[in-house]
């Protein structure tokens, strides 16, 4: 898993978010925003983890951080 502002890690969005460690941040293309946010909610609910998202319009990415 690639972290710290790497766009579209190899292996896909779902496996990348599942493998995230606490405090890790990954970035995805902004055109995947709806899917990424939906996954963050679903994974958080199922696994008890907490994810936050932040949109960076200047670079065109959505950043996901695992909080716990």
C-alpha cells in the first residue's frame, strides 16, 4: 500500500483502504470522489474504523486519512 499523497495506489481503491494503518493517508483522483466517500462510510461502519476525507481542488485529488 502506498501512502502519503500517492494517487491511485496499485491494487485498487477498496484493497488500499482496507489495508490502511491508523494515521495513514492516501490520495485518489477526484473523479472517484463518490465511490471513495461511500467506501469510507461503509468500511467505517463494518469495521469500526474512522476515515476522514479532504478534497484538494488545486491538485484534483481526494485525500483519505484513517483516524482509528
